[in-house]
C-alpha cells in the first residue's frame, strides 16, 4: 500500500518541483517559456534554460538520487540506521581531496577521481577507528563525526592559505548547485546510472544482509557483494560532491523515512530512494533560490542542513542505539602522584609560555628580541591561556552533569551557537572585547543548551551527543548564510569560525581576564559539588543536592565560560572535550583535583596550538582552532573506543565475581 502511494505522489511532486526549479532564480524565464522549452525556440529564455536552468535541475536530480541511494546501501551493508555519506565522513573526505587537488597539486586530478579517492579514504578511516563493519551504531556515527571535523579543519587550512580563491571554495564547500554548462553533468551521469543499475541488480542480495551475517552467508551471500556495494556507494558520493559539493542529511533522512513507511525491500527501496532524494534536493534548491535576493548566492547545502537537522533529531528518538546506559567517567588505572602531575604541568606551562613569546614570524633567540616582540606576542599568549582554561572548565562541568565523557562544548553545539551569535554581534556593529558583545555571545550558548533540553533524547549518551551534532550542523549552516549574505571577508570570517588569536591586544586581555579569574574561582569553590552528580540522581538527592536546579546552574556556568572564550577568539574545538578526560586520567574523578588540572591542561594545550599555528608555516598563519581539530580528532576516537571497551569489560568482571573465579571483596579485606 505504501509503495502504491509513494510512486505516484513522488512522480507528481517531481514534475511540480522540476517546473519550479526551471522558473526559480531567473526573472527572464516565464511559465510559457518552460512549456515551449522542448520545442527549442530561439529566444533568450531558451538560452538561459539550456545553459543554466536545465543543467542545474539535472545536477540537483542526480546529486539527490546519488546521495539517497548511497545512504540506503551504507545503512544496509553496515546494518546501521545512522550510516550516511556525511555521517561516515565520506563527503568530507571527498571534499578534502578535491580541495587538495585544486589548490595544492601542480596539475589537478580529474574531479571525479579526486572525490572518489577522498570518499574511500574517509570511509576506511571511519570504519577502522570505529572498530570495523559491525561497530555499534552510535560509536560508528561519533567516529565519523570526529573524522569529519578533522577533514574539515584540513580543508579550512588549505582554503585559508589560498586567500584569493577562498570565497568561491567556501560557497562550494557548503553545497552549491550552480552549473556553467553541461560538462560536470555529462561526466558524472553515466557513473551514477551505472552504479544505480548495479545496486538494483543486487537488490535481492542486499535484502539478505538484513537477516544477519551468519544467515546471509549460509544463503550464499559473499563478501564480494558487500565490497561492490560499498564501492558503488563511494562512487555515488564522489559524483555528488563533484556536482554540488558536500551536501548532508539526504543520505540519512530519505532511506530511513522510506523504511519507516514499510518500504524495506531493496527492489522498491532503491528506486524510491533515488526519486525522493532527487525531490528533497530540488525542493531545497527551490527554497534557496526563492529566499535569495539581490543576486546573492546561497548554498543549497545550507538549506538542506537546516531542514535535515530536525529530521535527524526525530530519527535519533526512534533509532535503537546507545541503550539506556550511561557512560561512566573513567578514572584511570595507574595514576602518577599529584606532585609529579603539578611539576609536569609547571614545566609544560613554562615551555608553552617561552615558545609563545619566542616563536612567530621569526624566532627570537635573545631576551632583547623577545622584549621587542612582547607587545605582539604576550597578549596572544595570555588570551590563549585564559580561553583554554575556560573551555576546559566548561567541558569538565558538562561531562560531570551529563555523566558522559563524549560531551563537550563543540560536540553539543554550544561553541557553534556562541560563534553564530558573535557573528551577528559583529554585523550589528558591536566590537569584540566589550561587554555587550560578550552578552550576545552568551545568549547563543544558552539558546543551544535550552534546545538540547527540549529536543535531545535522554535515553542514551550517544543519542544525546548526536543530537548536539545535528544542532551544531544546523547552526554552522546558518553561520554560512550570515557570512555570504553580509559579504564578510571570507578569510577573516573563516578564521573566526575556526578560532584564532590573530591581532589580539591588551584591550582583549583586560576584558577577558576578570571573567577568567571570576569563573575559575567559582568553578574551584564548587568543584566538590560536581562529584555528587557522578553518584546518580537518586543518591545525589539522598545527600541533599537538588540535581535538577544544580544541573541547570552548572550548565549556565558552562555556557558562560564558553561564551567568554568564544567572544575572545572564536570557536575552538576539542579543548573542552579532551582536557577534562586527560585530567581525570592523571588525578582521578574527584573534581577538587581534576578541575584545576583540566584548566591547566586546556590553557597549555591552546597556547601550544596557537604557537604551532603561527610558526609552522611562517609568515603565513594557521588558526589555533585548526591545529586543535587536527590533533583532537584522533584523540577523540581513542577516547571513544576506550569508553566502549571499558563498558564491555565490566559485565565480565561481575560474572567472574559471581562464579567465584576471583576472590570476593570481603575476603580480600581480611588479608594482612
């Protein structure tokens, strides 16, 4: 029944959207021109339709169909409802390789080869770091998010080094369907058709994958079918990125919506995915061109992200991933003495301060040279130290309240929300390093926390983090619209969105440091109350702590710390996520020790990242946020695998204790 309705509705919807797509974006094309278009009259409208409008329509159809089919195949092969080209970093890998081919190589590779190679690299990296084909759904998705952040940081670094071409690349990297003729369409269309036909012919074998690995193998399913299907999915993603740049959410949303309607058999599911994927992207493009005015070019991928985030939130509520468990906060097995930790941090702080003052466009080897450059480098060093400490404090509080070490200001979208509102503040004429600017940034961070409380599923830690990722993607799309619409200088806007201490002076230091001191003192004084959250809501209430109100106050504190940091240097990734975990491994879970150590680690890490960024390719400069993302993404995947392995080991220990394979705790206590 659902199939009988889905086909005519999809076809009728497609015809209407195709007509709207041909008409949208051009006041010189009328409805009459569209009706007589097949007869090819010799008019200006005919020329526009042939060279601009029709190629754009076909590109949207091919891109949407390719992404939807690729998502369907990835979800079937990996048996994972969250498997999609953008979630598994396939599109980000394709984007990175095409940017590298265009800007770094002396002779650019053919776009389809570059995007296919990049998509394959992203998929392999994600699968390896997540634990293989049968990795849990939430862990596979989070590994893909980390790899995507790393690839995006590398792409941003390359774009910033090619400043004169950064504007066009920023638009393309957000997903843009503008076509200049039929060249890309004629190159990619045969590949998309070939892959789609191959997958439809493999529909029966893909159905067998849903029966489980052992059952499908007993029915004749071979590894070759899996590899061919994955190769076709990667080629489809490469074609889509070649045509329109990286476009997200279609490969996630369309296959899941069709399965929710009961259309699971692949001989129906794949053709309908193609049709509805095309419809979704054409609809987004019609909306984009309708909203765009005054000749402004708005990427269609931005509209897709804004529409796709609510769909992902809905899928997360329905998907059976993550279970009902909480991920515990590991304290580490063997911890060094606290004195050694403090000495090591003091040495690291001295090294980072010395390097920050000595390194830059040129290396200062004498004290006189350091003094000469002091006015340029000391403010940057102090801003980096203060913001790193604030981000680490915010991450520690967030992880304590949620009891989830995968949570951080960047994975929950708090950093992105603050950065978006800071862009709005800049457009409104507010100056950085002023109180009104900081308050507007704080409003963005608080808005994201409120959205998480209302929209994010609470059943599992992976779901909660992925909800934050969806909100962050939507906010990032809105930030792109702000940059494009306001015609901001692309390089400067991109540096702000990834986080940089460039051109910071003593005014920024004087505005930042009172907040840093105040927030750090408050965090240190109330650190012991954070320990109560680790006991769980029931035990915490039995000790007299109202976890509901305390959690709200703690999240407001975290939002304030993130907002102050973002208002000073922009959006920095991974410091607030990884510094608290490193501190717990060194000092244990007690926040009276781990919180100050996390602040110190965050301060030193960001200062070193800033020094590396402005020294490694001097006189050019990489923003500190790019350096932290490149280093932090692999560290996050290690953390992801460790927390999962710790969870798997705990039931085994309990079983051993019940079977008396190890001595009970009471017996161990009686030993001298």
